[in-house]
């Protein structure tokens, strides 16, 4: 079992395999003796009352369930978030590997209702346990996922997990990749272990997340039952790992509900620089402080995109040469879907203005006007006449300033030690950060940070060719693109949204995810779209998303029916 702050990093990929066992039959009847510590206590709840759409509802709250037997102890003082400072963590023993389970009164004895499994890992950061359902609070089912899930009779599970930024009790960084994925899988395994004792069905787990959380649920959904995670699961005492280190439980999920997923991090810089340089968007918007870097990184995109071997719905190949046309078609589909959904929906004419309100949570919102010089619509027919892609990308980059270059792996590059990019998600737990892309690695010039040619004497290709290297395994284990279409048990149902004015990651990332999922025969129900006029955000379409979940659950039938073999 793992010591606090430690991570097992597999240097060699392990073939995907899993021994699928039946769920536990009830409390005290676990699948393996080692799982006894993870039995669910059905009597250990507090009853709270909330209001949903004006009606009171009783909810059973199973508070802060530790879903692993050997949690990693956290330091009492943790980073305070984007605003800086520090915060005191009350539960250092399992505050980052526990979950709150909320059961609405309609689901008290229901073994069939879905489990709505929510993660909160914005920016791929560690997520501490929180009570997302609080006594006396009023919720609207039209705007709140909590309200909508409770009203639908779903069990609502709020899952905490380790990830970047977490400080261990020993001063290490125990949240390095793939910790967040491993923890999410461990939480799923806990639900499977205790399925018969808990309300809700572990065969109907719907995972929801936004941004880094969207990426987390995407890799969780793509990599079901992959044996590559087994050593990591064993290290934290996850359910369903026997004394011989074999998996006896499943961790695949029923459905993925992902918003603006910050995923494919190993290639995210390449996609970002290509998108915002192919039509000179950085130059046009005055946000190109490192033009040589941007050009060099963007130049890698064509080869990367070709390597994926993806196709569009019409059968055409998805390449660098066709990607802009593909994005344009997705933008048009988004606008037309929006216009045709409601007669009250309008898009300003050419020369008109978009009125966009923005602001950080808790701050004072501001509204700015942006001239529509890029999309021409026929309001009468609800159709789009044309889109000027150069002006569209400039609009995206103007209403929200573009990220730095590199956008995701900037720490250590050209002396940069203050960037908030995802570089600290990688490397050993004893090291603050490690560059995880070829460009970031080869251009790191911060002496003594343990990353880059300057400290190792090796280029990225030379370093990752060594069998002992683990950073490339870390990148792999959080990338859904590496598991979709393989022997991993990818979720059969996907709902993915990426806002049309989201500048936080390239549109190519979600387009590639969609095309890869469409080619996977395991995926039966795929609903991907650029969400009209939405920024980098999530859960802005609660009624639509929840209707999709309800319909998907209905079509799937009885979750208690025997699973087909094979």
C-alpha cells in the first residue's frame, strides 16, 4: 500500500485486461476480504431538507465517505486557489479521497435510479470534499444540476480527488497525474462494491465535469477497466483489488457529460498554436508575444492530426487541411441549432452587436459590446448564410485574451517560473513540476528544476526513450484519445459541449474527441456540439442535458437485468 505522498508510475504500458466480478451482495458481504473496510453503512446518514422548484424535499446525506482504504494524507495548509494565500483543511486524512452521497426521498429504496457522479477539478486542480447539497437551500431544476438530479430522483454523488496543487503531509505533491483519474476510478469501484447496499444503480453512473473536470470524466469514461491503472489503484487501497493485485471489480461508467474538456494535454499546445496562428489570429489581436515559439509549435499540428486517422461524418479525412472547414461547419450547426430551438432566439445581424456579460464567480459582472463582423444569418429561416473564420477567431480571441505561448506547458520555458499552466501536474511527487511536451522540455532553461535538456543532458526524444521515464506514461494515462477504440471499456453514452467563444482550449480538441468516439463501436449514443455563444463554462444547458440523460437511461432499460457476456 502507498505511503503518503507516493505514486507508483508504470514505465511500461500494461495490456488492458480486467477480471469482472459481480457487485457485492450487501453490507458485510464484500467481493474480497481486503474490501471489508470499504463497506457502506446504510444507516450513517443525516436527513436534510431542501427546496426544489418551490417544493420541499427530504434528502439523506451520507457525509464524507472515504472511498479508499489507504488514503494519502494531506498537509493541513493547502494553497488558497487563484487568489493566492492558503487555506486550512479540516480533514487531512481523507479530505481529497472522499465523497458526499445525497439521496432524494424518491430514491430511498430504489436500486435502479441513476447515480449522478460530479467532479470539481477546474484547471486539473485538486478537489477537496464539499457539501454541494446544503440544508435549507432552494434549487431550480432549470438552472441547477443539483436541483435537476434530485428532482429526477437520481442519487447525487460529489467526488473529491487528488490532483495538481495538492500538498502532502510529508511536503510532497501526491496529486501528480494520473492521481485524479485513479481516484475517480476508485470512487466508481466503491459504488460497485456497495451497489446492493446503496440506493441507485452502479450500472447507471453518469459522470459530469467541466474544464479540467470535463477532461477527468472524459478519461474516466474512455479507459474503463484498463489494467494499466491497477498498480495505482492497489497503492491507495481501492475496492476490487485482491491480495495478488488483480482487479475483481469494474470501473467503467454508463455515461459521460463533459463540458469544455481540457484534455489531450500532451498535444494541447500544438492544437492551440495552430488554431490561433493558421489565420494569424494572434497577430490580428495583438496577443503574440512569442511569435517564433508559436510558429514552431503550430508547425507540429499537421503531422499530429494526420497520425490520429480520424474522419468526419461524411467520410472525409480530418486533417490540418480540412480542420478549419470542419470547425466552420460545427459553428454553423451550433448557430442554426440555437436559432431553430426557440423563436425568441436571435443572433445580431452583420454590423449589429453581441452584448456579452462576463466576470469571475463572486465578482462584479461586466457587459461589453462586440460588433458582429463574422456571421451572417437569415433570421426568417433560422439558417446561416456565411461565416468569416478569420474574423470569428479574432472575435473569440478579443472577448477573452489568448493564453500565453506555450498555453499549457509554459513553466520552465525561457525562464518562466510563475506560469499557472498544467506543468505541475507532471513529474515525480518530490518535484514541483516537469515539462511534459517536447517543445516545453527542449526549451526549458531553468537550471536545477530537474526538467529539460539543461538538467538531464537529453532531448525529449532521448529522455522518453528511456524505459525508466515516467512523465510520458503520466501524459498517456490522462488522455482519453489513447484509450478510445482500444480494448478498454469506453462508456457507451457521451454528451460533450464546448462553447463557441471558449478560448481556453482549441476547438480541435473537442472535435477530435467527437470523431474518435464516433469511430468506436462501443459508443452507441454520441451527442457533441459547440454550444452557441458560451464561454469556457459548463452546466449552462441543464434542461437539455438532463433530458438527454433521462432518455439515455430509459432506452438502456433495467439496470438490474443480467449483463450480456463478451
